[in-house]
C-alpha cells in the first residue's frame, strides 16, 4: 500500500467511526422520543431497558451506515482541501479518482457489510426489538403511592395515604376503598398508621394497618355479600388494632411476549424469505383463479354442461330445445318451450345464480387485491434492503467530491450538506414506497428510485471536482445576479413608462 493510500484511509476511518456512533445515537434518541410515554413510569428494570436499546440500535445500524459514510467523506475531503493538501496532491499529477480510490473500495465493502447485516442480523434484531417493545407497551404502570393523592393503580382498590415516612414504608391517615363488588364505596377501611412492604416470594404488596376500623354497607336481608343494597340499612363497623391486607401485584411484573406472534411479519424477513413469500402468494393467486373458473363452470354458468341445466335435463331432451341449446343463444326462446310455472322457476334460479356469481367474483377480487398488496409491500421491502445498502456507495460518490469542492472540514458545513442529501434520499425512498404501494409504479422502481436520481448527481459532482469547479462559490454567481437585477430593473422602468 502506498503512503498516499494509507494517508487517505487514516484520515477517513476516524471521522467514519465517530459519525457512525453519532448517527446511531441520534436515531436511538428519536426512538426514545417517540416511545418515551411507554417507557416512563412502569418500573422497568435497567436490564430490560438496556436490552431493548441494544436490539433497537442493532435495527438502526443499516440506516446509520449511509449517514456515516456521507458525513465522513465530506469531512475527510473537506479537511484535506482546507489544508491545501488536495491541491498539492493534484499538482503532483495524481487525479482525484486515483486519490479517493481506497475510499471507493471501502465504500463498496461497507455497502456489502451493510447488506449482510440488514439481511441476516437485522431480521433477528427486529424480531427481538418488536417483541420487547410490545411487551413494554403492554406493561402496566408501576404502583406509585404518593401522599395526599388517591391512587387507583391496584385493580378494584382506591388507596389514599396522608403521610409517608422512612423511605415510603410507614404511612399515616390511610383510607382504602374496596370496589370489588362494583357498587361504589360500600366497603371502606380507615387506619391511623400502617406499614407496607413488598413480598417478593408471591409478588404481593403487604399492608400492616394499626388502630382503625372498617365500614361496610350491608346488602338487603343483612347479608353483606348478597345482591342489591338498601340505603335504609345501618352500616356495619368493625374496629381493629392490627389488620393485614395483601394486594396482588403479579400484573405489574414484566412478562415477555411470545416471539412467534411476529415471525410471519414481512418486515422481519430476509431477501430469500421475501422471495419465497412472494412466490407462495403468487401460487395462491393462481390456485384461487383456477378454483374460481372451475366453480363458475360447474355451478353458475347457464350452459348445457352446467349443474343448473342438469337439474332440468328431462325437459331439455326433446328436439325443439336441443338445437337452440347447442348454439347457447336465444335463451328467451328456450324458456318459451317450458311450462309457465317452470319458466318462472328457471328465471328465479338463474337470478340466484347470477347473484351468487356477482358476490363470489367480488369476494375473489378483494382477496386477489389483498394478495397483490402483500406482494407489493414485500417487494418494496426487498428492494429497499438492497438500495439502503448501496446508498453507502452512492452517497459516498456525492460526499467525496462535495468535500473537495466545499473545502471545509469539521462538523459545520459538512453536517448541513450531509443532512440535506440524506434527507433527500429518505424523502425519495418514502415517495417511491408510497407510489409503489399505490400501484402507480412497480416495487422495483419504487425501491430503486432514490439511487436512480442520486447516482447521476454523484457523477456530476465528481466531474465538477475533477475540473476544480467552484460550484458553491457565491462570487462566481454575483455577476449573473447583478446582470439579472439590472435586466429586471430596466424592464420594470420600461413598463412604467408605457
């Protein structure tokens, strides 16, 4: 390896690693911002949150790769251009393409690694992340008893605590409403003080209450557990010096969902699985079409060999009807050969068959449309897996010449330009996906549209960089802007004089 190759590689590796982790961090923060309401206040263990973050970060690696390559390429070539090292390299007879050739090879390797990661590791990470996220979102909020606040976190109970002391273990002025009978506050408990602690053995919350009483409104007939309440009955009051209550907290524990719930999602398939999925759907479509044709011919069609005519076979064997039936035309004339009551019966049967055909065809059309939508969605995901990986190479072709043209290092101007072009790629990807799902374009074109548009842009920037074009130098455009301003002013004066 020549020194110049080693020099450009060392200059690129550092910014690439740094920008990759920065991009990954930004994507994780975006996820946290989106699901912060589902994560906060549920008493999740740090290990569960860390596991969810690990799987989510793994799913975002293919998306962070293109950003890192684009930003690192702009920063590397910008730093070299800003220090006039690029001018010295060109003056020694080395072309820009030869100079960045090691980075082109690195961009190709990064694209390949990104595809392998997205195709093999990505689906597994997605499955784990989706399962964890589903489990977290279904997790009930943690029980959080605060002083002076009515808490209804425990099912069928409302708990009020006036004061808390000693880390929340000791309580004073306690009120507990039992709503297990679904009839309002007919069972209440009051205590001067108490203690609470968690029983880890059976996932229960233990309340030890002291110096209190329980008030219960009896049901009709004096049976407290009987149906109906009589407001004229006296309340039953039971005093106690010590009372023990257990609350089941098993619903507050974290329960991992079954991964098999999400295994059939097309978002969790690799390229081979997506291809097999589409082949399977197409076979289903073909089989259903064959089934539809067979059903229509044997049950619904008003022809000689149909089930409908076989029902009236005895009436169709005389010579006046058979010649008409052979042509399968002029059915009105055929009906005149039948007795009136039988002709009415045949018309009614034909109407029922026609209605069945219409309903059957409508259902089949809906099912075929659903199959087609599944094929389109799987096709878009398949092509976007490939294009997102190749975006590392295409965005490098944009970033490297842009850095050579801009000649600015650091994170200022390169960051702005990188964000602009990556947003362009993301917007074009979204537009292509929506157009493909709307059946305006094919899934192939919808997935590859961003690269078809951005690849010529990269070639244009390379051409400009090789010719030392001051593409972003505002001074080159000032004479044209001044000429345009003078021309516009002159036209305005002429129009006013007229």
